[in-house]
C-alpha cells in the first residue's frame, strides 16, 4: 500500500466516507453493459444454480436450474443463458465504427459483461471451460449454442487478464481501484460493504452501512457461493420439494417457490451492481479510456469475425511453452502501458511518483527555446527549460522524462538542485531546426509536470516458433493426430 | 574447492548430457568458477557464449575474465544505449558492439540475456548462463536456441524472478514462464547433473552456519575460514554519544550479528525512526574507525565507505535512507534494495528488516530470498534494524499462499526462514 492510499484510507475512517483515489474514471463503462450475477451450488466446481442477467436494471432475466446436479437440466440452463449472452454479443457487432481510419474494420460496440466480484470472473472461466468442448452431436449432445457460449465466456475471461481491458469487469475490483474505504482489502471484496462506504444510504456513515451489509438476510452474498444458512434452511428444502413433487401441478408450485427464494438472494446484488454502474458513470472518463476501449473493440471484432468464418483459433486447456511466454510478454507490456496512461491521465496517480521523487510539478522560471546543440553531426534544436519545484526530487542527470501535456516530447534531466531542475527537450517541436513550433516548448510562468512514464509503443519480444521449442523447455510439443473418443472428457485428476 | 571445479568442468566438457547445473551459496566462488570455465574452454579453441542477467554483471565478468586471461579476445554484446564502463574499456582485448557479426573474432562473447534474446542467427556449441536462478524461464526460452549445451550457475537461495502481472494461468505447468530458468530446465531434464559449491569464502563462520541453516536447510554449506581468521576492531573508543548505538556495534563486532531493536509500532514503509537509526548506526560505525582483519589482510584493512552497505526491501526506503545519509561522513555508502545488492560483497552491512513496523506479512515481505540476500552480503558483520514484534507478526501471519497442483514445493519456506533468522538474532550470543 502506497503512502497516498494509506492516507486516503485513514481519511476514509475519519470522515466516514470512502475517499477517491483518482480524479477520473480509468475504466470504460459501456452504454449498454450486460450485468451477470451467477450463483453456484455448493459442493461442485461449476454447478450453476441460477443467474440473473440483463442489460436493463428494470428488466432482470432470472434463470434457475431445478436440479443443479442433473446434467441435462444444467445444459438446458446454459442454453438459456447462451440465448441472452449471444444475442447481446451479436447486438454489439451490428454497427461499424465509421470514425476509425485505415482499412481495418472495427465494430462500434463491444460486449461489456459486469459481474459483482472476482468470484464471478472465476465462475465465467469455469463455465466456459465446462461448455466450450461440448458438442451438439454424438453422445450427450447439447444445444448448438452451448459450445459457442463457452467460446465467448473463455474469450471474455482471457480478456480480463489483460491490464486495461474492460470487457469482463469484476465490480468490486473496479470500485477499489477508484475509491479507498476505511476497511480492509478483504472486506472490500464484499460489494455491499464496499458500496456502503462509497455511497451510504440515508444518513448512515460508511462504517455503519458496511456493518449492515454483513447481515446475510439484508445483503445476501454476491455469489457465486451462497450463504450456508440459506443453503441449509431454504435452498435444500426447496430443491427437495421440486424433486419430491408427484405431479405437474406440485412441481410447478415447488419450482415457483425455488425461483422466488433464489431471486430474493440475487436481487439485492443485481441492484447494487447497477448502482455501482451509475456511480462510475458520474465520474469523467480519463483521456486514454477511449483508446483502450478501441483496443477491446478491435480484439472483439477480430474474434467475432473469425468465429463467424470458422477460423477462430482453438482455446486449448493450457498454453504451450512458447504461447505462455508470448502471452506473458504481451500482458507485461500492456500492464506497463496501462500504468503509464493512468499516471498521465490523472494528477492523483502521478502524485505517487511525485511523492517518491520520480516525478515533479513546478513552474518554468527560465527557458531558452531556440537553443541549438551543434556537438553532433547535425545541428539539432535542443531547448533548455528550468523548472522551479517544491517536490522532493530524487532524479539523476540523464534521466528521461515525459510531460502529460506534451506526450510526443522527450525531456532529459541536465541538472538537479534543491530548488530547480534543468531539462533538455527533444522531439515534438516541428520540423524547423531553429524555431520550435508555437506552444511546443513550455514558456516562463507555465505550470508543468514531468514524470518517468511514457505510453509509447513497446515492440513485442521475439520468441522461437512452436516447432523450435528448445530442449530446455521439453523440445517441440508432439503433434497428436486427433480422433474423437470417450476419453476426451477425462481430466488429469479424474 | 578445485576438486569440485574439476568435476564440474569434466562433466561440462564431456560429450554426454546437454547441461550442467551448479548451485552456489553466497560467496562460494561462483564468479571464479565462471571465469575458470570460460578460460579453459576458450583456450581449448572453442567459441563460447556467456549469458549474464544485468549490464553490471556483464561488465564485472568481462573485467575479471580479461584480467585473468589478458590475451583472450572478448566480445561485449550490448544495446545501442549502452555506454561502455571504464573497467571494460581499459582492456584492449574487448570489442564492444551491438551486432553479433562483429564478434566473429572473439573467443568469448558476453551479453545480457535481454540482448541475446534479440540475436536471431548464429549458434554456439557451449554456453555459460550466469545467475541462472535470477533469470526467468521465458528469457531462457528466447536464448536457448543459440546454444547446444550449457553450464547454468546460480544461487538458489536468492530472490526469485518476478513479474509485474499477477496471473495464475500457468501455475503447475512445467514450463511456467514465471518460474526461474533452472526450475524449468530441471523439470524437463531431470537427469542433468547438479553440482554444489560447498564452501562460502565470503561469509564468516558466524554467518555461514546461520544462513545455511535458515535458507539452505537441505543443502548445507560451511565457511571457508576459521573463526580466528576474521576479526573486526574499532580504532576509536566510544566517547559520549548514544550508548545504544555503541552497544549494537559492539555486539556486531564481537559476534558478527546484531539486532538493533526499536520499540514496537506500526509505521509507514519509510519509518522515520528506523531510517534515522540506520543513518546514526552507519555514521557511528564509520566514526569509530573500524578495521577488518581477515585471511586477505592479516594486518588489518580499514573499513572505508566503499566497504559498507545498507540494504532495504523497497525503493522508497532506499531513497529515504540515502537522503538521511546525505551530508554525513557516510554519504557515499552504497544504499540499495535486495534485488540490486544480489551478488555484491561488503565488510559490514546494515539492513532494515523487511517486516519491520508492518501490520501484515505479505508474500513479498516473507520471501526467503529477500532476507537471504540482505543477510549474506557481509564478510565481517551484519546489523539488522527492526521494530520489536516481528515474531508476533509472523505468528499471526502464517504463510497462506494458494497451493496449486503440480507445483514443486519451494524450500526454504519464507515464514520458517524468517523465524530461524529472528531466533538467532534475538537469542544470546
């Protein structure tokens, strides 16, 4: 925990309200997100019990499995869920972004699925894992939409690993990135308690609202795991009543009772999630949120088209050595870029760097915008500026910095004293070698910030091809001629 | 010692097997082995590839190798932004270039793993991978295509490589890219011979036994020196000043270890009192005019600013300590994080305990390698500065990392190693 976060948490305790950690919103919130609150049955890894899903807070769609242990009923439920999710996904692919330059096609929208917490993200992974390898033919066939839903859920879950992606969001994570509460990180994983701190109802303070949220009758767990007391006292009898029912009439009554009981468990979470969506919408979006969302839309466009054409890459159970290394390389570059963009978009995030002496804000007290460096082969425009600052600067001469106001320009530290920093500027000043373009060099009196982060493109690492996997990593993976068999469903642990 | 090296070289030189792994505890002569192996192979007429992890390590290695073998043509593969260090340039036999095609005349080509990963052609029969436990396995994947067989040398007790992204996707896979190069290598090639250097020439007997028991529980090592070989004396008497500081320094002088304990308190990372205590200890130490007597200098050698180091867990702590030392006699003392101190050696070290003043014990702060690096940089004495209450903190935070299938258990466990170190520090000497 950084000092600023610690301070914000202390202030949250003192004031009784969560404190903002950012000045802007760094996560894209779609116009029409799909909120999904899943519940699973205790005792099995991914046995869906129920889900509440939809794009309109006033029109939740409730899906319930009468007997979650019955595989046929389970995949009937998945097919129902697939209808909702796939029609939403296809709806996002209906219009094309006309503003995008170049020849690349990009859809105007992309799916944004919001689950209440990290457990929901894990549930999406498990459900995708258990459905994407099923087939609509052969033994135990399923509805044809089931494997397609599995592919989309797997796609969404994989995107959730990418820093800065907003296609699958865990609401508690998004909120904790934007607000600091007066409770522990573990308690922040409870959506009701977290929202209690951020937006307490009535005249309650954060701690009071969070304490109320601990009552499972008032705020049932946000899933996918259910409250054990609910399991024992309500769910088990309700499931037994459905199983015991002797005729259609009794069964219908028992089902209605089960549905009502499960709906009571999920409805508060549904409302809280939408409340959080509204809260996030009230904050202005950061400058690079749109860029990152465009990246999400690009990835979505490619996958949607590949799936339609039948050229989508398989989603194997595990990555090969080369694929794993390549993916990690990509994730690390995206993480660096996301961290940089947040600092450049948000003075409060940059303040962390200022506190540690890696960045500073100050006033330009001297500038020589026409300074030319003639020491190299070609004379080059290299203006100097002197910035007076009160920040505790801990920079060495030679360090490269960037200003959020002038991203294309590079600044090199020439000298540092206790009161000011002298910077040499290069790039981003137009074509002239004598006169910088107007406004490209800060003038005396300007307030400027310089920090160590840049969102410049980093080239990907170079990796051997799969067939050239070296002996240190087990050599090239064997090519297996695939024949479908009953053993396909066998897992390592079964 | 030479016996072990002979058998390593004969294993590596033999036609059988694709690799040899050498585990080396702190200060056990790893660099000596690398230089010796490089020299032996190069003198036998073989073109050799050497992979190190940082530019600093590459430069150190080149300096040592060029000094040991003044006629050897050495190539230093480097990025375009690299400014050749003085200790590299002074050897006329070293070619510095960014292109591997300029190295055709070099018997030994040395570069960082990151630079080697950009080389797409050429292949070497043999390679030496230095500090292989600091290397991540995805980096090994990128460079392994360049060589047929390799000698992997490193210290298994030091810090594991890390990633800025937290993804559990590959946990349990034998080629998990987040694991160290040696871990992945040995899981795919379990038959490779693993040698151990059994003697630490750096750590004094007072430290070798403690570090060995805490951090190398199943691969113990000994000190190469006798208790009588190492001695620390102060040439200036303690007059006035803080008695607490002098008592701590006296304990460290006498026993090789000292725990400078501050009152229990939860603090922010840059604990002002702890930082001030470290600054006071270091300046007091230098004012007392310490002299180190060892097998290298039986008549004593003054412990100067460059022979003292301060270690901490976080960069902001390092910055705060540097600021506290600025303007004192200790202004030029090395202050760095555990990551940066790996592989370095000093006479006396002062370290800020990673768990000092903390409210919780996270995996980062419990990592055995972090404490191991900090507690094994010294030839004579190590002073640990910590808030009281670490034992209780450890007891309330047993390691609770998720357990994954197929992931080999790592030894030592950070929690246990921390307890062992603390028990020794707070016990009677």
